[in-house]
C-alpha cells in the first residue's frame, strides 16, 4: 500500500510506501475512540515519515474523514483546521522551498511570522516590535519570543545577503515557527478537547 504526499525530509511530493501500522481502539456505551499510527518510507530519499489518525466519536459525524497528521519529522502541524488558511499556506510554502533554496526559505519563514503577528493584531513598526508585543501581551512565552527573534534576524539575512544557513539550522527554524503556530492556535483547542474528554469520564 502506498500514498502520495510531501516528504518533509527531501521536499519531494511523491510515493510513500506503507511499512507498518498499529491501531488502538477504546469504546463504551456513549463514545468510541481509535488511534492509528502508520510508518511510511519515501521512494526518493528512503527516509521514514510517521503519521497519526486520532478519532473520537464526539468530534466527528458519520462519513467524516479523519485527518492523517504527520508527527515525524516534527515540522508538520498537528491540527490545521484551527489555523488561519493564509498562515497554513505560508508555512507549507516554507516547507516546500526549504530543501531547494535556503535564502528563499528564510524570507518565506519570516513572512509566516509576519502573518501570525498581523492575525493577532500585534503592534509595532517592525517585525521585531510586533514579536515583542505578542510576548508582552502573553500571547507568546519568552522562550518562543527568543526563537521568533532568531527567525526574524535570519529572515533579514535571506533578503539582504547571499549567505545561507545549514540544513540543520533551517530545520530548527521551521520547527520554531511550527511550535509558535501550535502554541497560539492549536494548543488552546487541544486543551479544550482534553477538558471535554475528562468531563465525560
């Protein structure tokens, strides 16, 4: 069995061969739940990608498609439906261009940060000011504010210099921005889900 999707290792959208899968089911009289983990191997770079399907009957109607989310490599968002579409598109553009051109990647990931700041009505003339404003308002914790500032600096470097960054640094930058998106948009939704799940048990 195989599936075509974007490999987060090599940046190619190609055939991913299913290597193995594991499923856990739980249910009672009021709800049912399953978790399905799949391991794929890229047909181009041969590296592994791990996906997860997480189904809870209270969150889906009959016939709904359960999203298959990439959990490894750790730079795919765990839940896209709660993130503004324009931010998703910018983040995915950064993912696609990262293996191809690091300077363009730096500008693209900086633009993603700009969109996040604008969506959260951050004040300030520069991106640095806007990031600090999000931290001052408590929207970003200090640890992620520092990561955002690092991304801003390298984004400027990509725009104004022929210098580039290493493969490892580019992956770290993508992961930083992914954590920011998860913290601002996805985590509140997850916490709401956990609170609802606890109330039912």
